[in-house]
């Protein structure tokens, strides 16, 4: 290997041309050093097989079985898929359910709605935070310190973060007490807790940090010399953001949105704690059918949720080509 390096670098300015045989020999030498590739990927492959592939195959198989009192009966049937999509009276003009989607599809649609709203709000709240950390804070030490402050909510349990909204938004909570003391309202308002407002705010607070991190690292990679050159050429701050900062931060935005989208689509605990179970998400539907041991129908809902998540991720990646932008 030393001989090859000496042959390649024979002077201070440059080296002699390297032939194809020497390049092939060098690559062969580099492959022989270290652990074999198979041993390096074996633990991750085994982990994925045991905890991802096998459970997924089990869910697919169970969705075709029949639920019985004694457990699952392994007979292939499509009745649970039909129950998910088909709504009685859908094709009957005289029926009240004429052309009405099934409750499970509508629940999936409401899950999409809340997810989209929270994603937009997380982007509105998280992008300025990431921009401030990356562009306004010059010291790397302070950048990391403030970023760790943003990560503080993740140092506690998810359930604790959800339950913490109860004393904040309750009728006798901190926010209602503040409104009464400031004479803004005469009596406690009830729309804060167990409402769409409280549910949305709780989700934004819990998951906003998932988009702050990727956007912060994307913005940190921007060369300040490019921004300085744009200013020297007379570009306004808006033009700099539109032409340079915005496009270069798109990979971080896409990654953050994927993180939030995937987690929110399976969200169920916040809906129960903060919304009081007044709304149903696909996650709560799966939980309810699992609780009554109707595993095939829970598996069908889980598969439809997973398919929707895959479609959403593909759409985000089509909007922002991460490989091209990085």
C-alpha cells in the first residue's frame, strides 16, 4: 500500500498518472483490510428481520384469518377487508348511507387532516427556531447549547408531556386563571381542553422539535460566503431567502415533515388524554379492536394505515428530491 501511495505522489505539485491495474490493486487491497462486509451488516439485518419483517408478515397473515372466542382461526377470508371499505347501503339510493364512505375510511381521512394541520404548524413554529440557531447564533458552542434546550421535552416521558397540558388548559388551569385575572373573560372558557384546539396545540408542542433538528442541520451547512456574495451583489434579504436559504434548507424540511408525518399517523395517546376521546384516529381504532381481541380487523386497519403512511412519504419525497438537494 505504501508503494502504491509513493507511486501516486511522486512530487510536490502532482503525481504520475495511475494505470487501471494499479487502481484495481489498490481497491482490492482496501477491501481486504478490516471486517468483512457481511459481518458488519449481519446484526442490522437480523434486527430488521426479527422486529420488522416477521411482525409485518404476521400482520398481513392475521388480516386474512377469522377472529373467534378461542383465538384466531386460520381460514383465509376477505370479510374484514370488506368491512373496512364497504358501507351498507352505499349503492342504494334509498338508503341513508348512499355514497357515504365507511367510518374507517373517514377516520383515516380525519387522521390525515390533523396530521397535515400539525405538520404545517410545526413548520411555521420550528423553521424560525432553526433559522435563529443556524443563522443568528454565531458561536458553535451556543448553537449546540440552545439546540439541547430545544430537546429538553424529549428528556421526559411522552405521556408526561401529554398529561402536562391538563393543568394548563383545564377550566381551573393556568391559562384560564390568567384570562380571568386579566379581566379578558368573566368565567373559564371550555374550548381549551378536550377540543380540537387543545389537541392540535399539544401535538405541535410535542413534535415540533422533530422538524427543528433536520432544518437546523440543513441551514448550518450553508456556506456564509454564499450569503455574503449575494449581499455584495445587492440582493435583498427576501431574495437571499427565496433563492439560497429556502432551496438549500428543503432537505431538512422534507426530513422533518417525514418524521412528524410518520409518528402522527399512528398517534393515539394524545387523542385520549388531551382530546378526551372525543375524536377517533386510526391509532385509537387499532387500539380499541386490539383491546376486544378482534386481531384480524385491527391488522386490516394497521395495514391500511401503513399503506397510507408509505403513500404520504412517497409524495413528500416526490415534492423534494432529497438525494438531488443534498
